[in-house]
């Protein structure tokens, strides 16, 4: 029996009905109430339907952070269409790949990216006449002015696609993660409670909303009935001013952006007492960054969560957990179950390393048009994370590395996260990525790419000596390369495959130059 058609589950309708005059969005220029956001998103939905959009059609969205980005996100959903957010830093080739793979036929675009999008659309199903361009006097506003502000009240299956979120491609070509209407709405509402977001909060939206983490944080804040403080893009040098001007009380940022903010703020220790909560995810928050944040914001709590575009939020570290469980990524969030499995698929015990599997709210339906890739990580309702972890007696989990990044050297297994944690203890090390490089003698050798703290220098010899005092022989890096920066995705994640390729080339050049003997 096919699933019953239901009114699209949309927390915005709920909030607009219960708190219509409460500020939903706040920028430096204006404030938008929940009622205004709801009505504008109705106009977007009806304008898209007038353009020919049918339920299930894909609508691309290309802009920096803006009121229009969010009202369009809600409007696309209310039209029963599928949102395809595009990164504004993407190249023409990258955009073309996503447009072609997703079968996108319509788009909403900021004027500064219109030419890029049209160039990327060549050879795809997206045509110029199916484009709405944002801005005063442009086609987007004209279409909304003609459209009704009545809710289209469209009904679709709970499992109908809500969005295709293309992964950042940290392990290969981007995949289209299909999110469903009901799963998205329920997960946002649960996360709003678990993240301890209050209606009185102003939650910052500074990271690019085209990325899965930032858009999830933004929609979660709106599901909580909070106010979303919106800036076009993250600017580390003026971030203090942005926070003060918008009255931000709750700050979600990726670790990379926290670090950039700290380094760009000359008077870092000036008080900013309005902040009551910090949130982070995506990569581990390094100890020096954590210390700097707690020093400046002793009044603030810290929420860390672990998950992925595919899995949603799985594990959560609450403010009270950080002192008693340092290094953990937390316990399962409400509505989530976790298992650790060995290579044979057996569940491992406490203290044993296994791949983290999860099931619960917020998981993807699958990868769009990639059933084999979907099947590789699904086992019934369970889904694999690709991360290796250890659990303790209290139900907390500790990530030890990526399954694909595990290094086999001389018959022993090395988890890069453990080596990285040690190297990061060196006061001159700002960032580090550890990978395995092919080696005729050892199978793989442990190699480290290191970025020094600004203004400091570090040599491979120093790090060899430092690591030798704290790591077993087989875990010590046998090759260290000092880089100006690590290759990262638009979301700020280190791209291990690019690090590996970069170090492999440098390693080959070193061998060719006669410097083949590595530290043992």
C-alpha cells in the first residue's frame, strides 16, 4: 500500500501560527517576523508552481547567506519540490556535475552568480527561462509580487524527497544525499531541544547555508522559535562586531571558523557576555581552540555533536560532559541508536575498536541514483558512518579515525587520530593531518602534514623527537612535511585524499633527490 499523502511537515507553519510577531530573521538591515517569513515562503511556492514546477522537480539555490535563501528553502519545500543547494565557491565544472546528476530544471540565483550558473547549465536540463534572479527589480521579486500568499497546502508522502544535499567529496566525487520531509522536520525539532536552543536566543548563521551543517543549524533554530542572526558570509576580522550588532546569544561554528576568528581578533579577551552557548561539529575542536573559547567565554556552555549529512546528528556532548569525558564525541542523541561493529559485522564490546553504525531520525533515504553506494553503507535500518570508535562503560564514544584512513604498517594498525592528537600537543603545531603512504618495506608508512602556528617555525626533526617520546615506534611518523595550509572542503573539513596525494608527490620527489631514508 502506498504511503498516505500528508500535508508537508513544516515547523515554520507551526511557529508562524503560535508566535507570528516574534523575530525569525535578523540582518544588519532588517528584521523578518515568523508570519512574514511564512507568507513570503508561500509566495515562493506559488511563484514556482506558476513557473511550471511540479512536485518532485529539483530547484537549485545559489546564493550567499540571505533572507531569500531561507524563504526559498521553505518555499521550495511547500511547492513539493526538491531543494538542491549549491556552494557559491564552486567552480563551473563542479556546478555542472551536480546540475546534471540531480536533473535540476529550475533555479533561484543571486545576480552575481547568474552568469556562472548559466555557464554550468549548458548541456543540462536547466534553462535560462526557468531561472529566478534575486534582487530588487529582478525576476524573483516580480514573480513573488504576482504570486498568492496563501499556503498551497500541498500533500506529499512523508518519505518524499525534501532536499538533495551534495556531500563535500572528502572521500571522492560528491554524492546526492536524499533527505525526506518527515525525517528532516522531526530531526530539527528534536535537535532544537537537545541543543538547548531557547525561543529568546538569537542564533548566528555565519557559515555558508549551502552546506549541510549550517543549514541544519539554521532550520533547527527556526524550529525552536528562536531568532536567526544572518550575515552574508563569515568575516573573521569583523565577527565580534557582527555578534554584538545582531545580539547573538547562541553561536554555532565549525572548528576551523572558531580558529580563524580567534587568530583574526587582536583583542581576543575583550568580554562578550551576551554569548550563553557555543556549538560545534564537523571535526574535533582542538584543545588550544577550546581553551581560548572557555577563557573568553567562561559564562558559556559548549555543545558538540557528531554526525554526517547521511546520518544526521548521532552523538551529543552536553556542556556538563566536557570535564568528565574529555576527548569523547558524546552519547547518542534522543531517537538514535549506536553500534560498533568489527570487519565481520559483529558487534564489539566496551573498549574495543569498531566501525560506528547508527539508526534513528534524520538519516538519509539514500544516495540519489547510486543504489550500490547506498547499499554499501546500509544494513536494514542501520547505516555505517565510516568512522572507527571505542565505547566506554557509561555509553560515551571516542572516535579513533576513519575506516578508510587506517594505516597498516609492518603488520600493525595505526589510527591517524591518535597520532594527530599527540602532534597537536606541540606548542608550535596549529593543524596536522596524518595519512599512510605506500612503502615497499612497511606496506605503508606513517606521514604527517603539519601547519605551524602563525609566527612560529617547526622542523621535521623537532617533531620526530617530540613523537618519539610519546608514541610507540610503529606509530611514529616516518615522514613529516611542513605546509602553509591543509587542503579543505568548503565546509572546512580536511580533505585527506588531497593531503595523501600532496604528500605522496613530495615523498616521491624527496626519494628521487636521494633523501630516501626516513626516520625509523
